[in-house]
């Protein structure tokens, strides 16, 4: 008299129970949720890389500062979420501008390796400031809407997941419009193609670099804000977020934001499957192993050209 769940018959002759299908769908949604954050971090990496040729390893700290500042403004100061969202993004963008003005901009005749080392140093400095300012505990942020899950074909989905996906789509569309239909965006694209030629036609390349750091920091802040209600945030998350974001940028093709979005979501789904079907203890290792496999097979990334090969100069 045991209950046997109905089955779904697949084209290739295997039987999958409804519960198996629900679990599969659950892992896909979880992967998209995590992968969207990696995609946003990867887009931040690409903005700065396209403008300077530098990998900014402080990108993960921008995500952390976004989450922690949002917690302070909403949970401590009780500001409305839209107001706190605006001031948080502005705050982190100012950090990005200060980072560029006080470190990158002051280096004379910089090499790529030197600038990368500077970004690592800034990352460590910002992590220390975050630890002193917010402590070592994890911080909780209220969900943007309801915290109650709803069911989709047996999978339980948080409304915050839809916020994450929606904001990623909104930012991606905003980037397309910004870089293709605004003068500033076109100037930044010109600097990414040929910085010397852009300078010769009157484009202030230093200003474009500063704007790229501001935009990168802003995207990182948004990523931190939208993920904190789900994972909670602490000062030490920046390093792993930077690694995953950098991995997504490279796997998608360094400098290619569309590829970064695809790769970020793909890495998130692989992580979710690894946690669900193997073990959550190996989740990070599985994702990193996948990145290595892709780079061994195609060093330029899935959608990349020869740009990613520049990493060999490091």
C-alpha cells in the first residue's frame, strides 16, 4: 500500500519521478539565483578590463560593501528600501572613484602586473575596513517583498530570486543602451578598442577610466544588495565572490559582457547541481574545476577571442 508517485516518461526511455523533476527545477532556480550574482560581478570585471586592461580584484569587496551598507541603512537607520538602495549604490561608487583616483591614477608608467597587485592590496585594505566597521558576524537584510516561497512545478522559489533575475536583465539592457546610444558609453568603447587613438581625437581617457571604476563599483553594490537577503553578508565574502566573478568573466570571454552573463549563470547552475547531487562541501571546488576544464579546452573562454590569452602575461 505504499504510495508510488506518478512518473514522467522522457524521450530517451528513462523514467523520472515528479519529485526528481521538482528537485531538478529547484537546482536550476538556485543556480540562476547564484549565477546572476556571479554574472554581475563578471560584468564589473569586464568594464574595468575593457578600459584599462586591468583585472580589478577588489570587485568582490564592492559586492560586500553594497550588502553591508544596505543593511546599515535599512535595518539600523530604518530608511525605505528605494532610498537606501540609491544611497548604497552611490556610496560604493564613491569608493570605486576614490580607489581609481588614489591608486590607479597616481601610478606613473604602470604595467598591468603592477596595477593588478595594487587592486589586490586595495581588496585586502577594504576587507579590513569592513571587518572593523561591521564586525565579523553575518548580517541579515529584509527581503524586498515577501519572504514566503511559492511553488513552480513542485519547486519552491523565493520572490527575492525573481528580483535578482529581473535586476540582472534590467542592468544588461541598460548596458546595451548606455554603450551604444550615449556619448560617454561610445567614448568608453573607443578607449577599450584603442586608447591611444581615442586620446588623439580628444577623448579624456583618464576620465573614462574613472567612470569605468564608478560603474563597476555600482554594479558590485547592486549585486551585494540583492543577494544579501538570501545568503546574509559578512566582511569576508569578497574574496570568493571575486574569484567566482573573475571565473565567469574569463569563461565567458574576457571583455565580453554577454558571455559573462551566460558563464555566470552556467557556473551557478553547476554549483547548484554539485551541491544537490554530490555534496555541498564540494560546491566551490566543482565550480572551480569546471572553470579549469573550460580554460584548458578553450583558453579564450566560451565567447572570447584572443583577449583572454593576455592573462598569460601575468
